[in-house]
C-alpha cells in the first residue's frame, strides 16, 4: 500500500508529506515524514488526516483505487 498526502493537509498546515510504501498489519501507527519548509512552528494534531492509502502493483506506479485515510 502507498500513502499519498492529501492536498488539503498540505495547504492547511503548509508542510510537505513524503509518499511512503507500507505493508499494513495490525498496528495502527504508521510513521510518516513531514517537512516544514517555512520558518514558523507548525503543530500537527494527532488524528489529522495526512493522506490516503492506495493499492500498489509490484514495481508499478500508483493504482487509482483508494483504501482509506491515514492520520498524522
């Protein structure tokens, strides 16, 4: 599965979120990388929707079907 950041999250918080590839398991915690390109402090609240999971085929690009939201 691939986590793709939402445009709304990026625009609201003025941060960048890296796309990540994960294997979903029982854990509800998925680490994400967030980059703040500005000088102002940005505080992200637990549970903020950072992106959506999409199915990935082996070695291919992003598949169109989304599976659900992810939180920061």
